[in-house]
C-alpha cells in the first residue's frame, strides 16, 4: 500500500467516521485512505450524533450499517465500541477507546519494521502511563516476539487483564514482558524508546495529579542515552514538550514520530482493503 499508487479497491464503498473525541491523524488518515482507494468517507462529529444520548448506541450501529460499508469509531468507553460492534452488520474499527488504540500500534509496527528490518528480538521500552496506547503496543509486541518493558509509576501501570493476555502471547512468541517503576531500568539497551501523554483525552480533570505522579518519567536526552546508540524515539502525538518529553525531542535525529504519523495512512489503507474490498 505504501509503495503503490492507489488502486481503486474500494470504489463505491463508504466508511462512516464516528468520533466522540478530537482527532487529527486518525480522522485525516482514514479519510485520505478511503479517498486514495477510490471510496468515500463521512465524518460524524459528537454533536451531530449524540451517541448514547440523542440516540441509543445500538440504534446508531443498526442505522449506519444500512448506509455504510464500515464504521470507524473513536469512543470514550470501550463498552460503546463493543455495543456498536454487537449491533452492526458491517465491520467496526477501533479508532481509539479508553482501553486500546490498535490502529496506532499496527502503524507503529510498520514504522519499526521499516527502520529496523525486523520485529522479533527487538526491545521496546515504554515509559509513562499504562494507557490505551500502552495496552495495544504491549499486546502487539508480545504477539510478535518484541520484548516489551513498561516503566510506570505505581497505580498507573497496565491492568491485570491486559497483562494476562500479554503474558500468554509472550510465552508463545518467546518474548519477554517486564514491568518496573524505574524508567532507567526500562531504557537500558532498548532498541525503541516510546512514550505517550500523561493525561489522555477524557482525563483532563486529573491533569495536575498526573503531572506530579509522572514527574521523573520524562523522556529526555539523558534517558535516551541509556538506550542503544541506534535507538528509535517514538510517540503517537499529540505531544507535550516539557511534560512527557523534553523540548526539541520530536525533531531529534532519533525521532521517527512523523514517520509514525505518515504510516497511519498506509497501514489503514491495508486494513480497509482487507476488511471492505470485494474478494
Ligand atoms: N493516550 C492518548 C492517545 C492519543 C492519540 C489519548 O487517549 O488521549
């Protein structure tokens, strides 16, 4: 998908983009992906739909299934996505919920593969909040044989449920899954250094408390210098320099954050073709 000029694999197909939260990369890359594959997308803002307020989630899923060939949804609660999927007759793609951000993880794997030429055997150190991005990345890494280290303060690590899945995946791919509250321990000799915001969308009232809890977890030059000399720095964006990363890090030679952002488009084209194209 990245190499080739768009084939109209999705001519005549329509994707509904149903968003409860703000979005730059996800919204634009899904819209462009449909356009480049010869299809069409319709963006539905939170105000327009009133998911679960103006209209029950199940009814929205049933109605959109009569018009669109697929639904891409970004929701606060993962339960909303499950309800959409349960009542929809067309594929529902998770465009981020409080539990997971799988399209980001898939695109990140593409970026890592392009830069490192392999996945299995690499070590990824995730520094910061055990949030939706961390959950998806942990599961994807453990499935594919990437060693995953998570450094989070106590009370902010990933859930036991996600860990259980991760451990099972890691056992079968022979990768290592390690949790710590020490960012230095996680960073040592890592191939990839990854972080995300300390306060995710929907947690804004906790921002001050989180700034305190995560002080000492900033990814800066000193922490990066513990990783391998050719380590990559990754972040799903948007970033907050001065909080989870030091100023200027996005433009550091080790940073691949804008490649990650670009790869959202290519990866999602592959995903949409897989899910929506006529066989
Ligand atoms: N963890 C962040 C990711 C944004 C792409 C959030 O949910 O706000």
